[in-house]
């Protein structure tokens, strides 16, 4: 009876070929905040920059040569090859510059700083608007991760809901108007979205509603591939924010009623 051959050592399996990870075209939240903060600061401080950037509202990339010196250096090589991403950066920069000068975050930071100083309070460096200058080559540095975590992102849907909630203060949006505008935006293609955004932003800023420019930039960058997800988030945030306010007011009403009942019981001579 022949002995069976003893198998030799197994050959090592070939290493799996992993596809090379492509660099993300969508900026991180930190990078987006650095860009929008810097555009806000420069637009507030320099009328020339503000005028150049705001001239780009609603225009095509090929029609805004006066914007390149302020925006182009913030794009990575990969982002510069994507027309959608370029367009997102240029659109957001122009919309930031198109605000009234007193609506810039930089203007509000100066006002807040003056208020603290007049009260004898030392400035709090963690509350100041960061000066995001980027490196000498013009490439932006990401903001500190802890700082980004302290500033939760807010979608455009939440901004519209906050506009409605301002209605009681006389400067807000009517709910039907806000919902109509938001639904219109969510039905748009990339071209349609960029076409309708200036009107939507004017509506929000006219009602003194703050816009999270960094999150809007990220949403615009990925609209073509992930518009379904972005639309869902906008609409969910809009309705959740409104309903949460209704629930909070109902809870406060119940608490007030309970306080009145307890006060009545405590003064009842029969008690």
C-alpha cells in the first residue's frame, strides 16, 4: 500500500488588491468653515473684495474672472477638476458677500466684542471669529477639531424653520412661504438649485436668519450624487425643528398650568 504524499507548505495567498482611495472632492466641515469664515471676514473688512465677490451672484464660472483671486487657491487639485465643486465654492462665496455689511459674522463678532469690553469683561478667545489665513501657498488649514465640534452644522431646512419661528417677532417668514420655497429647492437639478439659491438666501437673510455657509457648501458639492439624501435631511430638519418648538411650548404651557394649580391649592383655606 503506497503512502499518500504529504502536501508541502501552502503558498501564501496573494495580497488582495485594494483599490486606491480617491481623494474626496467634498471638503471636510473644518475646511468648509475655514473657507466661509475667511470669505466672511474679507468681505466685511474690504469693500473691494466684497464688490468683486458679490458680482458673481447667479453667474457662471466662466463669467466671474474677478472672483478667481479670492476663491481659486482654496481648491485642491482634485476639486479644481470638478465643475460642480468649483461652482459650489464660487456660489457660496458670492452669496456671503451679497449680505448687508452688518450681517456678516465678522460684524457681529466686533459688536459682541465691544459689548463685552464696555462691560469690563475680558474677551474670550474661544468665542472670537477665527482668522483663517491659510498657508503662504493659499491652501487653507483645517480648523481645530474641537472648535468644529462646538459648532454643530445646520441645514438649510433648519434655517427655513427658524425663519418661521421668528414670525412672532415680526421679522420671520410665513410658514406657507417658507415651505413652498424649500420644496422648490429640493426639486431642482444642480443648475436649477444654483439658479434659485440667491432668492432663497435673500429671503432668509432678509428675515435675519443665519445660514450655515459651510454646511451649504458641502451640500452643494455633493448635490449631483447625493441630492436625495440632502433633500431628505433638509425636509426632515425643517419639520423636526418646527414640531420641536410646538412641543416645547406645549410643555411650558403645562408647567405654567401646574404652577397655577399648585399656587391655588396652597392658598385654599379648605386645604
